[in-house]
C-alpha cells in the first residue's frame, strides 16, 4: 500500500514534466515562431498595469486596450513621421558622403597600420587594414540581414493586442488546475518576479526613450550628420546596461571627426555624452529605476556575455530581464530551503574588532 501511494505521488508530476519538455523543445527548434510570442508577452506584461488601472475603474477591458492602441498609434505615427523626415535627409547625405568617408577611413587605417608596423614589425602579417576594411564592406550585408526583423514591428503589436484582452485569465486557469498546496507558493513567486521584473522593464524602456530624445536634440543642435540615425542606435543600445552612452560616444565622435576634421568637435561630442552618462547615473536611474532589481555589475556583464553567446543581439537585450527572474527564483528557493530544512546556520556571536596600536 505505501508503494502505491509513493508511485501515485510521483506519477502526478509526469504530465507537468512532459509539458515543460514540450515547451523547451519548441523554444529550441522553433525559435522563429516562439520569439514573436516572447516579445509580445513582454510588451503585454509592460502595458498590463495601464490596462488594469482603467479596468478596475469600471471601463471594459476591450475599450481600454483599443483606446490604448489608438493613442499609442497616433503618438508613434507622429514620432515616426518626424524621425523619417530627418532620416530621409540623413540617408541622402549618407549616399553622397559615404564614398568620401570610406576613402578617409581607409587612409586613416592605412596610416595607423604603417606606424604600428614600424613599432612592432611582427604585426605586418596581421593585415590590420585589410581586416578592418573587409568588416566595413560587410556593413551593408549586416543591414540587409536585419531587415527581416522589421516584420516584428507588425506581428508583435497584433499578438500583444489579444494577449492584453485575455488579461489574467491564462494565469487564473493555471491556478485553478494545480494542487491547492502549491497555489500560495506560486502566487508568492509571481508576485516577487512581477515586482522586480516589471519595474525593471518599464524603467529601462522609459530610460532608453529619454536618452534617445536627449541625444536626438543634442546632436541636432551640434549639427552632427546622421544625428537621427545615431540617436535611434543610442536609444536601442540603452536597453542594455552601460551600452547606450558608449555606443553613442563612439559613433557620434567618429562622425564628428570625419565631418569637421576637428579634435575640438570630437571633444565636444564626448563631453556631451559624458554629461548624458552623468545625468543617467545620478538623476535618471535613481528616479526611474529606484524600485528595480539590484544586480552586481559583474553579474550584469556575465549575463550580457551569456545572452550574446546564446541568442546574439536579442539575447543581449533579454539577458538582464531573464537574470532578474533567475535571481528571484534562486532567492525564494534558498528561503524555502532555510525555512523547510533548517539550512540557515546559527547566528555567530558578535565579534569585537580591536584596532592594532
């Protein structure tokens, strides 16, 4: 009889294990199909508090979601219209100036390579100039490969709309079909993850948008070529910690040097991005990200490297949110181990440190 009860106890985990295995295989072998769903779920997760705010005040969810889409659509249409007008000018300028830029870059790299070989003759076989130029020639190919990703701009909002309409019904369905003894634990886990992850995602997107606006108008006032394109790159790269200001300073200072042939303009651009970094570190992040999860910089760097290795660009973007989830799960697991299995060591007596004299 006890054997039957033990067998029944472990049999109940077969279906959840198979279901988890199915989703893991789906993620591994159907990345192209699953990835838009992940992006849509993330966007729905970020927008859901706004929808809930109006829903609890008596407005039907479908009206709230539809109104949110209309307002967001008008806002982004105006934003895209303004940016596209600026970018159209940048594209035309790039078409006419790129040959000149390429010749200048080739000359600078060649001169630098010659000086380097004089200092270190062993580097002559490395062919630095040829390698850098070959990478520059591949830039259009990388841009073309990125174009198919633009279809996500249309697919993700479409899927997000229906996820927002469903609200918490999916989560409620899961709660209704799991053993009651696990409901409280699941609610505790999701609440902890929601508090840290939700604050982080909403904060980082707000921070990236503000940095994009500052860079856009700042580079425009400094009359830097391709300022709209550089600002967009800075805004996207700001979704990754420490990346926005570094990418912006490198890209904008390079363009400023080729445009004005002046070290003063490069210094001006570098000072501008140093100011952005200062504003971000001392004012923007403490205000926007004050309730977000705190991660050690070493953990952030490791997570970014692991994300890049696993999933490339999008792996870097989602590295920190996934790390937030893993951190909360590990902390809750350790708390359960301490409370259920008495893992927590006994407190040591207070030690008095006497300075050496």
